[in-house]
């Protein structure tokens, strides 16, 4: 994203919907993030805004510019949007959001005619006051007539229920003109703040006796376009819309897919070995998408599925391409091995970031002006730079290799079993003496080349660091990743590449081959029965601290008025067994919550405490009473990480709540839905939105995606259903799910209130 020179010392980051925040690239006008996220949005969303911010260590962050993408524009491109887009200027206080519920009617009689507008309520208005709320009132305008509602204090979800009437002259009943409904935030001092408007052509009231529905609030329309003066942001955005049915509807499909893996002799998915799953679309994007969801579903159901892989007949290309096998294995390792990867690599990665050594081996890239940390001498030669770089790289690489080869007991059992199955299949396929190393390469190719090396290259994408590396550290990580790839190749390709300047590291790579082979032998020395009864995602050991750090907490003992100052700073520890906290990290007395009592972990609406980044942990005691602890995080990234971590360790809890309130109980009603009912108004989540490898998997979502792929390949299933029993069963399941979707869609239409967007 190139920025203009007016932002010469900018440290940009990108923020989306206050839901996620990229890393900050310090003092860079051309930042590269390369970060990918998945956002779960409500079906009724209208637009997606990207704010590019300049992070300041002191004071508030500044807004550089924004890009707004409308739902229609994103959805019109099947493959998504992928382009450079100019940033526009924006005043954060002028951002408009939310909807208003109106009823409009044109009343005519012999004595007078009037425009009757019932301003019912509004929701999700923008906060304009320092408290995080607004004092909204509505105004109806037509020609020179206007009327206003009363002011509702301190809320973003006002309920007026007021009817406003504008008397009209006979000549004003023409079809020209526009009815405008505005929403404003009342201020005692200074001018009122604009919250949004709705424009309805007067002609609509002639065609429809009574117009009622939820209308999206629009801005004034006077935002200045910067025309590229602020720079541009490259985005790749893809929208997928779907309806997720209740879990019971997916059970037949889940059981059939899992059965085909557990008992392949009884239920054969493929007519011929090279076909793979018959519903996988031949297009590579569809194919990879299908395998991703299939793999995710198998992990949820406790199935280590190496049977979806097929071994290449060529040992030189074994699992090297982006095939179904390699994609499935990557998804598997990321799903079950992230904590293990952190335990092995994080201390070394932190050391490299802290030391910030200048390291370079390529003679074409050595910059003698950047060698101050190497020597106090006035001049340093290229040979001295290379010698120093080799020494440091050998030190780092040795630490990495030793940490990996000594981690057999730390590696998740389910991952070891998967590698054991892979080792067995490769050994059966390649029996020739010259292919003795293939069984090692099959495992190390995934373990080193597709798991550890990418994590070293980009630690931010694997949550090993909160920020991307600077240029100097990034180069060090790249050289180490290259060296570790050679270790994963067991040194077989050393000396054959173009980068001959890596030769000084060849001796240490070759010396590590024996220890790597010994490590792989120990890794697969495991009994399959050890993990047969253990959920595959329960990979946290009780003694391991999954996450820790300072947060602000408040424990609610019952319905009460909670102030924003009720939060106390505490140090938290999360393990697979407890969530505990104390005044400081050295404090001896801790309060603990058993993880098995957690029944919901959710975000809290900003309106609840007039503060951002608040979550709630809802627990249930032995008497069935629900207790809520509110926790505030310092930023949205930390909030997402804690949500993800607590959901991971509690994913198998049996008493999870189906719904919750994203607000607090205040003045005998919930701030989120303004209802007194305590049953909950929003569906709880088993997964958050950042990425499939960092968060729990949602089996209903995964199965729905598989169903969509099956639906696309229905013709292919029909063509093989005569000879494949499982294909015929899949067709029946598809038809049942198709009917269920149609029934739910019909029910939604019958129950829905008419929603009219702005013409």
C-alpha cells in the first residue's frame, strides 16, 4: 500500500469493522501485510469498511484514509475482488451506521391531507458521545415542513414509538419531491451530531398505501474523495453467503463421510483410485476448498484421515505439489499442532527479534553501512560480514534443530499417529533399496517444509509474534527458513541450487540428518490406541499455560448497574483445566474457574460498558446457577486471541449454552435487546472469525460447505451411482438437505417482516 509523503513517518495498520487489526508496519510508506482473515458477518450487513490507521505510541492513532466496499459490489464477483483501491478522507465522527424502523402513510380526506410518519425505533446507531452512546432523536422533513421526535438519552438502540404528522397543501401532493427522515445526536453544548438519514421518493407513497420496514441509514454524501492523494490499498475480498441448518439435519451426511473413512472396505468413495472424492470439482480452487472442509470435518469427528490421500508413484514428487493430500495434511497440522509449534519455536523466534542482528550471506546484498552491531571498527570487510553471519546462523539453526528433535513428547499424539500411518503407506509403496529415505522424506516434507519453515519465515501469521519483522530480522528469518528446508530435504539437494552462497551452512545441515532421522523414528513410535478415545483437538496438556497476560475483569454477581470503572487489572493464566487470575503474575493467591464449567465465551456489545474489546465468560456452578465474568482486553487482536484460546480449551464441554446476551442486565432489561427475558438473544459461537487453524472448527459450517460441493457435483454422482453404493446414498442425503433448505427459506419468508432498503 503506497502512501503519500504527507505521511512520511507513518506506522500504518489496517482495521476492519473494529473486528480485526493487522500488524503495524513501523515507519513505512509501502507496508506489506500479507494477512488473511475470515469474518463471519450478519446476513443483513450492507458494507465493509477498511480503515488505514497511523499508530502513535503517545496519544490517539490517526486515520490515514478508508475504503468502503458495498455488499452488492463484493457479491457480484464470484471469485471476489482483487485490486488496488484509492483511499478516501474520512472523519471518524462522521461515520454512519445502523437502521431505523419507520411506517409512512399518505392520509387524504375532505378537510386536509397529511404525511403520517411513525418513527418506531432504531438500532446499532453510531456512538457520538464520550460515553460510547448517543442521545438520538428523529426528524421528518418534506418540502418546508418538519417535525421531531423526543430525545432518548444515552442509547444506541432508541425506541420512540411516536407518530409525526406533516400537513400538506393540495399542490404538494404531486409525485415530485423526497421525504427525508434524519437521525441526530442531541448535544447540550455545541451543535448536534448527524447519525444518518433515509430518503424516500414521495411517489412511493402514491403506489403503496402504507410503507413500513427497516431502512438503512445513509451518510450526508459529502465525503471528499481523495482521488489517490492518500495512497492506495490492495485488497482481495470474497463473499460467501450461506444458511446453516440445525445440527440434526447434517448428521446423515457426517455419518456417511466418516463411515467412508473408518470402514473403506465396506463403503468405497471412489470407483477408481485416481478419482478421489467424486464430488470434488476439477477446478483447483474448488478442489482445494472441498478438501479443506472435508479435512476440518474429519478432525471434528475424531478421524485421522490419511485415506483421503493418495501416494504419488514418483518418490521425487511425493507430496510436494498442492494436491488434495498436501492440502489435507496442512490443514490437519495447523488444526492440532499450533500450541506445539509455539512451544518449540517461540523462545528462539523471540531471541532473533530481540537481538536484531545484521546477517547476510549473499555477496550481492551485503551492505557495509549496516554493520555497526558487528564491530566497533570503522570499516568491516565483506568477508568479515559473511563470517559473522555464518556464525550467527549456525547458532540460531542449531537451537532450532535441537528444539525440534527433542520435542517428541511435546508433539500431539494424534499428529504422531497420522505420521505413522503416512510412513507405513509410503514404506509399502516404495520397497526398493534406493528409496530407503523416501519414508523419512514423506514426513519431513510436511513437518519441516510445510509446518516449521513457514512459521519461521512469517511468525506473525502463526501468532508467534504480534507484529511483522522489520527488514533486518525478516532477512535473518528467510535465511533460516531456507536452511531448515534443506534439513527437511535431508540435505539431498545441497549444492544443486542457484544459491551457492548458502554453502557455509551445508556442513551443519548434513550433520543434522542423522539426528533428524532418529527423531522421525521416535516420532512414529506410538500406539494408535493411545489416541483412539481422545478428541483430536484436545491437545493441551494440563501443565501447559495456553495463554497468559494482564487483563481487566469484573465479576457480575447479579443484575445491577455496572459502571465502566468496575473493572480491575488482574493477571490471567489459561490452561486446559482452569482460567485463573491474581493481582500480579507473582501473587501467590489465585482465583480459579474450572474450564469444565465454562458454557459460553462471547463478545460484549460496546453499549454495555461504553468501552471496546470486552468479552464475557459465562460459567455454571453445581446448582445450575449462571455466573458471568466480564473481561476487557487492550485491543481487538488480544480480544480475538483470548476468545479463541478459551473456546479451544472448552470446545468439548457438555453444557454449552445455545444462546447468550451480548449486553448486560441493567434497569430490569438487557442492553442488547431491551428485553427482560434472560434466555439469550444471540446464538453462541463455537468458533470465531480469524482463521481455521487458530480457532475451533464449527462442524455445521464445515458440513454445509461440503454439501454445497456435493450439490455442484450431483450430475457426476448420478453417473456413478449405479456402480457406487455410497454415491446413491449421497444423492439421497443431498436431496434431503435440499428440501430442508427450501423449507427453512419458505418459513423465513412467511415469518419475516417486510424490509425495505432505500430506493
